[in-house]
C-alpha cells in the first residue's frame, strides 16, 4: 500500500539535512551531496538493499525478481546551488516508495533504482551520469570540464575514487542489465499542469533544442544627427527578428505540435540612450517535441534574421551554442502512465517536457516515460520551488501505480 | 579677402597644441583648455583685440562698429575627452577669420566673437556657458553638479576665479549687448550632407528632444517549460514597441517634418539564453524640429508601449530623462545663409540639427542661424572625426560670406 505522506516526510528530512536558508545545496561531488547519498543508503538498508556505484558515479540498488527482465526507476539527488527541495529528489524517494510497496511481494521481474550522478551538470555537462550510462559521453569535453570556481571534473571524480577515462564503462554496466522500461517522476518546473488544474501529467517526450547566438552588426551613430534612411540599427534588426520568431512559433504551434522560441540574452553596443546601436548580440533558444516542427522553426528564424538584417541595413552571423534531438517517449508506457494518472487524479493531461531529463538519455536505449507533478508557481532551480503536499501525494501515488502497471506489462512480455 | 587655408592652419596649430594620440583634450576647466584659450588670446591680440570674460566664463572679443547694433559670432573651444579637431573650434576660428576680413573695413555695426564655456557639459550640464548667458541656468543643478571623477562644478569654477552663484549674471552681460543676430558654423556630426554630396548646408533649427527610460516588467521563466500563451516576456514587449516606434517615425516623417526615434540602451534580466526575460529596461530618444510632430511621436510611442505590454502580458512604466523644445532658426537669416552657401558651393540644402548647440540657446533670444560643414564619415566626439580641407574651405568661405550678408542686413535695419 503506497504511503505518499511517508515520501513527503523523507523529502523534508533530506531537505533539512542538505539545505540552508538559500535553498538546497546538494551540488554533485560536494560533501553535502555525499551526505544526501549516505542518508539515502540508510533508507535502502532499512529495506535490506545495498547500493552499488558504476564508473560514472551513478548509484544502483537492485530488488531482484523471478526474471532478470528489469524496470529501472530513476532520478537524481543532486541539485543546483541554492536549489529547490523537490527537483530530482522527489523522483528518487518516490522510487524508494515503489521498492517498499513492491518489495513485499513475490516480484515477477527485477526493479532497479538509480540515483544518477550530476544531472544538473556542475561542470557544464548536463546529464553527466546518465549520458555516460547511455554511451554518449564526450570524453574530450569531460577531460577539459571545469566548474565555476575552476575545479576540474577530473579532480572531482578522483576525489570520489572515479577516473574520467573510465566514464564510458558506465555504458557497459547498463548494457549488462536486461532493461525493459525506464520510469521517472519529476516536478514539472513549469506552469502548464497548474494552469489546467491538474496535479499530475503524462510526459510524451522531451523537447529537441536548437540554441544559437546571433551577432547583428550595423553602425553606431548619433541618435540626433542620423536620419532614418541612413541608419544601420543593429538592435532594431534583432528586435524585428524576435517579433517575427514569436509569430512563427505561434503559427507553427497553431498548425499542430508546439514550438517555443526564446531570446533570453540581449546585449547592445555602445548601449547609451543617445547612440544608435552599432552591434547587438541576441540568443535564440528553440524547442519542440517534433523534429519537423523544430526544423520549420529554425528555417523561419533564419528567414526572419535575414529580413531583419536587410530591412535595417545590417549584417547577421549565427553561432550554434548547443542542440539535442527531440526524444519522444514510448507509446505503450505513455498509455500506462495516462491510465495511472487518470485512475489516481480523475484526469490525465499529456504534455511535453521543455527541459531535458535523465529520461531523455534512457529513451534512446529502452522504452521510457516520465510523470510530472505540477509546479503551481512554475519556479525551479531556486528555493521558492514548491508544490503543496496534496498535489505531491497524488503524483506519488500515480507514479507507484505506474510502476505496478509496468511490472504487469513487462511480466506479460517475458 | 577670406583666406580659408589660414583658418585650417590655425585649426591644425590648435590641434597640435591640445591633442594627444587619443584625440583632442580641450576639456572645459582643465589646463589644456586654458592653453587653448591663451593661444586664442594671442590670435586676437594680433588683431589688436582683447577678450573679456563674463560671469559664466564665456570669452568675448569685440570689434566695434559705427553702431552698437551687434552681430554675435559664436562657438566653443572646449571638447569632449578624446574628441575631434573640428567640433567647436572650427566655428571659433572661422569667426576669427570673419573679424580679420571685416576688421579691415569701416564697420557699420559691431561684431562680437564669443567662445562659449563648457559647451560639452563636462559636469552633465550641456551648453553650460550659453545657457547661463541665455538666463536659463538651473542653479540648483549647477551647485550639485560633479564630473565623472567626482570634482564639483563649484570647485572647477572657483579654480577659474568664478562663483557658481554668479552664473546667472552672465545673462545681464548678454542683455547689455544690442544683439541683432547670432551666427554659428559647426561640423554636421552626421551623414546627411555627405549623402547629398554637399560640402555645406543651411541649418533650419535644432531638434526638440523627448528622452525616456521605459521599464517593462513580466515574469522570468524557463525557456523550455513555459508554453507561448503563458509567457510574460518583457523583452518581446520592448522589441515590439521599438519596431512600432520605427514605423511611427517613418509614418510621421513621411507626412512632413522629420522625426527620429532611437532605442540606444537595452538591458534584460536575468539575461541568460535559457530564461524568458522577466524585466527589460529600454531607452527612447525622440527628436524633431516640429513640436507637433514630436508630440505625435510621443503619443505613438505611448500607444506602442501600451500595446507591446498588453500583447505580452507585462506592465510598462515611463521615466523622463531629459527634454528640450524644438528651436527653429530665424527665417531671414536662414535665407541669407542659403544665399551664402549657394553662392559659394553652387547648391544649398536645408537640414535640421539633431544635436543641440549653443545656437539653440541664442535662438530663444535673438535671430539666429547655423551653417554646417559636411562630416563625410558622420563621426564626432572621437579622434576619427574628420572633414577634408577642400570641404572645410568651402564651408568657411560660405560662413564669412554669411557674416557679410548679415552685416548688410543689420545695417539696413539700424
């Protein structure tokens, strides 16, 4: 019998142990993170379980069943600096509850709980542990990676008796498992479910991302002495493009799959009220669950940038910052998740995830799905991140129910 | 007989005496500026003239005629730090040439040359000397004014044996003069004349200016997890407004009098590629020679700001930074200037001045006009400011010709 209040009690206990008045401080490879893992090991020990670590520092606990066919329940204990109490830890402790519930029975299949290492990417490499397990680590980048204070990932790993060159071996560890499904509960980190009045939702996949920095170059000039036709205003070129991209995102979204587009970074020069901007740097972050829709958005943005530049007599250059392909989740698991959420909450909304998650890495290897708990204020990566207990409890129960349904489904396949 | 090459020789001599490899350093109230004035006093002495200083530090030299009716020839020797060789000093040395030319004759009216003090506003108060002479000094602001390094205007004046409380007395000095006209030659500091292929132009007035800072306030949120309809993007609100203002300026300009509108300062928060901007501060500098057109532009900007805010679910607040009314020049003098420019260059284009000048202050008190020399690269307030000698010579000859025409006109009136 699922006891969701027990999970919330665990979360508060962990929060008290690993937070200060600025929020959660479970930053990967720090003593506070290690304290969280030690605390979690004691929780596992109470179930007679012992965690083992792979070559990327991911921590695995196994509840063996009659079949080696395995369902992986994953999330992460690490947080950003000054983070929230739920991001990552909700999924780990709900998975622990699932082990408590299903460990009391004669299990037909095997359950494994994984606490991924450094999901938040302290060294600039998001999903560090799960991407290593997925066999997609960039070893050159890992060898060169440093955190904000200049500490190298190499040294941080060494301090935890890990070797950067052995990171890819975490993939061998994962491949040795007969994995049939990956399930992850996470807070939404956005306002969609709250706006629908839904405590929980079914995640249909994680967005692909195309992220660029654009450099518009015109000519700085006196705001008073330069007539309109002779201006080469780099800011107006960027502004025109941003507005056209907003329209393109609405148009593409209106035709089917949602696309979002954000200009979050803007820097003009010389940046004084009496000078026409001669240069403007602007970021563009485009996301969609649908590769074709994302490609349409990128194409529309390129057209908009060219038109903004031409209309304002400036030039524009693109530089790619980062990209990742859309990762749709498994249709069967999505349906099971929808059933679980509806049975628990009386409604079931499907939504994509804008942020990437460890499940993004797993979905490339095995059937995967995520379940979101609502984030009523939409905030995350800050101490204000919060979800009321009654919503959390419904989402936790829906997740444990999803684990049960997945056990049945995998059992019927073996 | 006008010797324009002599004026250019003087300008180069002054430049060599008061510049370093970063440009002109004739910043008001500094030893280099004092050196420029001492050098200029020697030039006046060669004509048998002696400069006297008013209570605001403006330096006046008088060439008396049969009538006390006076034509004032003005400009300024001070420069911005790292400034150009022509901004201000061209007008002073062309005025000196006019004294040389007309001082050899029996003058029917009086000529006065004024070198205004601190036109560039080292202490944040543009047109300091001429605004004091015009009786428009803000004495409270003057008492509180400091330069970039924290030096007070009060102390700078005291070091030059001037008293901040006596600044308004400069107005009594000007009122004691039977002034009938004010004439000023200046470089354009913009690209208009060069784009027309004209060496010189007739300035019909100086633009009024309405300068504001706008604060758009929305909600910062994750670029991936926030769907388009739930966004409150402060940057998009500002961008939309800037584009609408560009269209409004084109529309109003197309209907008659030119209006310009510039967003030169832009600052978004939190200013990272993965966050929707929750706040955007943007400046708006609007200028026109026509008060009604300027008022239309401000009204259009207010409508655009409100629409940009509403369309993006954000709020907007306005804060006025500075404003000055349009100052049209005297129709009779504008015609004389046009005649002089056409006779000298074979063409005569009328244009407004975007920047304000000392002539803006004088035009409120007496018939005034300015003549611009072209600035082929459009640059000023930097060492790259430049105009080729042949263009300068035509503009100088046109100016001295304008002085002659004004002498005739004032003489016919007395």
